[in-house]
C-alpha cells in the first residue's frame, strides 16, 4: 500500500505560486502600525488644541520658517524616490546601483537633520519656543517626534547599506523592502505634518 507524502508545516505555509504577498516582513508592518498610531494620537491632540485655541493656530504658522519646512518636504520626497529606485535595482541584481540610490537616501537624511537644526536655531533666536503658547508646544511635539523617526531611519539605513554591500539581498529582499516601507510611512507622516503646521491658517 502506497503511503501519502509527508508534508511539513513549512511547506504548508509556503505561498502558492502567483499569490501576491506583502512586501517586507510582519515585524515592519507591526512597527508601521505602531508609528501610525503614535502620529494619529498626536494629530488628534493637534485638532483638539486647534478647536480650543483657533486664534493661536491661525497666527502660529506665520511665525515659523516655512521655507525650512518646504525644503525638508522636498528632502523627504527625494528620499522616498531614492529608496524606491534602490529596491528596484536590488530586485534586478544591481547591487552597486542600489548602493548609489541608498546613498541618496543618506543625503536626504543628513540634509533633513541639518535643516531642522538650522530651523530650531532660527526659532530660538526669534522666540519660537515650546513655552511660547499651545501652538508652539504642538509644533515641537509633532516635529521632534518625526525627527526621532528620521534618526531611527538613519540607523536602519546604515545597516541596510552594510548588508547590501555584502550581497545579502541577492535572493531575499525583505530587509531592504522593510526599510523602504518604514521610510515611506515616515514620509507620509511628514506630508501630513507640513501643511497642518506650516501652512494651514
């Protein structure tokens, strides 16, 4: 009597050919959910504060360095473009090209942090500090929280560059895809912060 072939759990959980799968890994999606929840709560604080102090939120954006916010918006979008190009390059087994695009993300991160430093210096010189009013407190909470995520992104990028240079993503691209997802999520958060804080009157 012929016995049926034995199947393992690993085989049973393998996705069938042609079935689409999410990029990255489960861990990064949990991290993105946590990040979006964090910013969602901060946006809730923003709208509650705005509802109770409309005059402060109408006046506040005019006191900020709008050009700094605009430059950082361009840097965030540029970083998203570069990480997307790096992902496409790795999928085509072009590691050197991927490293060049990842270097572009690094330039965006360094540029963002430099502009943020200059912006804060300008703020302090013009009396735009967290204790100056409710709008400024919300402004600093949102932008500083986002800056922390940028720093984390910089640390992640360093690891991704090291791994890419070592040829780690020839077959499995999950690590790079996970970083790309994190960067896009952080970019999305900034694209909401910028108009709310710097433009909306």
